[in-house]
């Protein structure tokens, strides 16, 4: 019998197919990062589900005249004309509802504009929405003699819409569609011009424009339920549109060319995104005069526990921002009792150091 050399045997064995894995073969476990992200997302959502009703309850109970939980409960359902009933339904319920709505609107608008511009430090004001709303209200007060919130709402909303359209037209001038960088530059430039005009008008006639300065501080205390109901359809439409755009925004984060190759209509997505930002930030600014740092800070915090998926970021930014606005409003009532500090001032004071910490944290500052 002829012996086969070891080298030949190895060569012959190399040509055979390797045996299929037996039943004892185990699939590789999923990466630990995915499990940790899913756990963090679950914990974050549960915290929001607890924090939102807690903040709403605190908004109804705490203030210049603190109420017990029993008084709040009976004030909500009994309504027999007692003092607690009047406080709850006349003062606390309207501002709590407004706080939830405008907080959700600013949070979703901030998440949208950061995804659209691929700029982690962008907020709704970067497209000139707040400046356009403020300038329109200033003109309405000076030219039309507006004095109530009912007139402010429609002027502010129209000004926000016009400013956003102008920003997009300026940013898309020239060859090709509007780029994120050009939109940001156009928004900053137009916002600076409109803010300058508004400030000039308020300085030349301080008596006439006194109400505008008060409105511009950012408050949810002077907004009635009737004004809120007038703006609610615009806010609801913007929220629905933002949720529908969350999936194509994930592809848009990879770049326009790659998003187009994946079947995303880049121009349509960006235009609809700007429309959603206008509806959300314009309507919320019309009610409150603008709240600083809410749309900028909340999406970063949400991104910590849900990851980079825009579907989760946009959806979770709504309750997270509502919690922030309600907490800031309650804090403003307590620190200056029996008076109160406007919620826009509180969010600016609290948001500045938090923003600095977020910028320094690498995992929070990237998109």
C-alpha cells in the first residue's frame, strides 16, 4: 500500500468542504452596546411617563397660594365655587395646559431643526422664527394698536411663517437646493436684522410697546384657553408632520447623496421639515413670546438615553420639553413668592450651564 505524505494529505483535506455546524453550535450574542441602548431607552421612557404627570400635578398645586393634593383633586372634579376651584380652573389649569403644549412644540421643533441642519447647536430661533414673530407683533402693536393676546397670536404666527419662507428663499438662491449651512447663515442674518428693527421700534416709543417687552420675556401665565385652542390645530399639525418625517430624517443624517440613493426625497423632506418647524415654533412663540434653550437643550438630553434614532428623539423630546417648561414655571413661582419669575427667564438661567455641560460632553454634542 502506498503511503500518502503528510503534505499531500493536508493539501487533499484543504479541498474538502468543512463540516456543517452541529446542533450544539450557538449563535453569537448581540453586541452589548445594543442591549445597553435598549435598556437606557426603556428607563428613559419610564422616567418620562412618571415625570410628566408629576410636573403637571406640581403645576396645579404649587404657587402663591399652595394647595394640597385633595384640594386639587376636588377642585378639578367638583367645581362648586370654592376658592380652590377658582384657583385651579382660572389660573393653574390654563397655564399647565399651555406649558405642556408649548414645551412639546419647542422640543420637537428643536429636534427637527438639529436633524435638518445637521447642527447639534441649532434651535428654532436659528431660522429666524422667533425674530419674525417678535417683529410681526411689534408692527401689530404699533400700526394696528393690538393690546391683547388674541391679536398677538395671529401676528406672531404670520411673522414666523413669513420669516421662515424668506430664510428658505435666501438660502436656496443660486444653484442647487438649499444647504444646511446656507439655511443657518440666512436664518442668523435675517433674525439679527428683524431683532434690530424690533428693538429700534420699542425704544422710540416705550409707552406704546410696553406690552411687547412683557410678552417677549416668555410667559405661560397670561395665555387663556381660548388663545390656546386657536393655535392648537397648528401645533397638532406640526407634531404629526414631525413624527412622519422622523424616518427619512435618519437617512438624511447620512448626507444628501446617500439619502437620495436610499430613496429619500431630500428637497421634499427638508421643505416639509421647515413647514413643521414653522408650525411648532411659530405657534408656541405666538403664545409665549419664545422660551430660551428649550429647543436647544432637550434634544441633547433625550439623545443621551435613546441614541441617534430620530424617531425616538423627536417623539421623546415632546414630553421631556413639557416637563422642563412645567418645572421651570413652578420654580419661577416659588423663588419669588408672592410674585413670580417668567418661565422664559428661568429656562435661560437653568439652560445656560446645562448647555455648557452638554457641549463639553462628546457623546451628547454629536448627531
